[in-house]
C-alpha cells in the first residue's frame, strides 16, 4: 500500500454515494461539499479516521470540497494543542482540506440568528436551573411541561439576552431556549437550550464572549454558512436531525444542507470516549494521548500503523447504518498486509543468550559476513551485510536442554540452521545461580552455509545476531490495553485495564545496521513480528522499537 491517497482507494459504493448520485442527477445540487467537524477537546481516535476518510474521500471522488471545521463552542474543554494535533492527524492520513474553519468564526452571526428567533417568538430566556430543565423535559413516555418563563414578551427576552451577553448573570442561572414543542415525541425538540453562560477564555476569541451557542444550534448554521451539501454524522444524532432542520427553516439563511447518519465505528477492546481517554492519560495508566496501546490516531502512528493501513481499514469496514463491533484483528490485518509488502527484514534477538561456536575459524567454518536481501520479494529494497563471529546471540526461547519431537528449535544433541548461515549442533550449556541458561556451546557443520549436508537434518531455522557487532537497545512489546472486548460498557472501565499490556525489554540485541534507523522506519524482525522506531525515544536522542503487530493473527481470546 502506498501512503499517498490514490484513485485505487476510491470509496466503495454505499448508501451515501447513492444519495449523492441521486442529488446530482435530480439537480438538488450540482456539486459536493462536505466537512469534518471535530471538537478540539482531545486527540482524534480510530472512529474519527472513518469520518475523515469518508468526508475527505467523498470530496476527492466527486471533485468537491471538504472543510476542516473545529467545533469550538466549549471553551473550558478546548485547547490549541488539540487543534494542532487534529491538523497533523488529518494531513498524516493523506488528506488536504479546502479551508480551515471554526465555529467561533460565526459567533457574531450565530448571535444574530438567536436574536432573530427571539423576535419571531421562537426563542425565550429561561431562568430554570439545569436540574429543573431536565425535570420539566419529561421522559420518553411522558411529555414535558412548559417553563413558567416560556411566554415572556419578545422585548423582555431581547433585553435579558442582551444582558446575558453583557455578563450580568452567573453560569447556570439563565439560558436561551428554542420554543418548539414540549410534548414532542422527540426529546431534543422539547425547547432545547441554544445558548448558555460560560465565563471561560476561548482559545481563539479569548474573552470576547461570555455566552456560547450549543452544538445543535451551531452545527446546522455552520453547515449552511459554508455551503455544505451533505452533512454526515453518526447515528446517535439521528433524532437531532429534526432540530437541525427546524433551526434552518426558521432563520433567514438561504442554504439548506441535509444531514445523513451512519453507524459509528466500534472497535473491539478499545476506548473512544475522549473523557475516558483523558482519564487514562491523567491517571498515568498510559504514556500520553499517543501511547501505542491507544487507538488514537497519534497512538496508532507511534505504534507503527501507516496512513495507508488505516485508510484501507476504513475502506474494508465500509459505510452502513448498521451498528456493530469490528474485531481488532480486522485492523491488524490491514497493517500486517501493508508491512508484509513494504517492511525490510532484519534480525533481532529480544531475550538474548550467548551461543559460542567452538569450531569457529576452523576449516569450513570461517565466514565473517553475509550479504542478505532486505526483502524476499522486493529487490528494490536492496540488501545489507550481517557479520558472524565465534560468539553470537540467540533467543532464550530457541534453546532447551530437553524437548519433545514437536520442538523445532535447538536442544542439546540436536541441530538447527542459523538463518543465512551454518547448521549448528548444541553440545552443552551454562546456567546462572537461578538455573537460567546463559551460554550454549555448539559446533557448526563445516561448509553448510546454503547447502544440504548429507547426514545432517536440522530441526528448524532460528535467527541470531553477532554478539561482537550488534546494537543493544530497548524494545517495547504490547498486548491489549483492556482485558475485555467492550471496556466502555464496564461500570468501572479502569478495572478492566490489563496490567501486562506493556513489556519493556531493555537490552535486546539487534543487527548493527538498525542503530541508524530513522523516525517512522518499519522492519519485520524475523520470526518476531513487525516493529517501528519509537518517535518519543527519538525526541530524547535514543533509538527504540515498538511492536506494531505480530507476524500472524493471534489465537489468544480476550476474556
């Protein structure tokens, strides 16, 4: 997969493309304009990636436009750090916005439209407390009841709203509500709050405003101002479409965008709630929003996922109205396919023990180096030189003193082939005071490099590195962050955190050439998995590696 978005990544047919085709054919619109409207109150996650790929992809496929719009109406929760991270993530995924917009760009116009609703008798200033508003709203089976302030005169409402803007009321003391229908079957239509008082400095408008519009009032007007033709959101906003249309029908704005809903992305074993993600960060359970165990886009990037693999994942899962849970293996399959094709190979011994070739230097066992291909099927990825000496490292898991016939690695008295090198036979071993094997003594079969020697049938092939010419560094291994496939449903989701989700190997032995790896470089560590250099380690002047994904799908079941 290429990291450049190409024609081959065209969005597969779905109900939204059918709608767009019909709209273009019928003349409802002669162009396609979409937007991606995140709230800058946290880092983007894999669910946002689906929306990014869809909105920007539709604009690409239909030669239309797509704005990146920041829904910045909650000043106490939003920050420039999040705005910058969102821009970076969108660009990293391979997309370019037509324009950058902010809901705050329209605060003056939004205020004007609120005044218009008041003048039409369609909005009123309410002094019920937030708890009273919830109480008056009713339930799914019982209608709401009118606020005692619902029938104030237009003049009184205009005066109070002006005083709200001027900072004469406390937070929660007063608000502006749309006057719709307290008996509506849809709770979102029971006189929703459209403005509230907030004394918080805004990231862009600073202290200009102390009243801020609500999302449902802001979103539809922002779409109309920007000329959005197809406003796509997730299914939880389906009922809110009625309010979306009501606002636009009752203000003097010409554009009439339409809202369409799709299923959100629910990924097995992950958390996408920004509140819960923020808690994981604040509690120190993870190493920031870009922790490789998180399915934030920055976390996936640091883990080693490529833009192409994430785009391919979004393409495969498609766009439907059916809510479902996507298995993590579906995401892992995309990055595995990508790296299998594009990642150079290398050898890395994660838990090294020393293997001494006792007859090294004797006749037929004199090799000092090998030139090996970086990829078995990609000549364009070149080759590298690996060295061999009397002492090498093999993985502790590749040696046993005794084992049954199913064990295809090295044991006392048996033979294996060293990858790209000799057949060796284990003769004896040394142990430390705890009984752990630290050194294995062996002898190499002379002239056995790349050759089948009569009378020698090695059990298997193991990887190794030259103990006298290797790179010792830290390698981070990762498992699922949670011990349940649906941590978000747990009463205390923190109780589902897997305490063994990260294993730090501090002194792994890698091929010497990996010492020069760059930020974002990927490798297949043969027989181990796919790994990527860790960006944070680079910032601190170190070269470390993170496990991106195993070589093949794990059979381990999350319980």
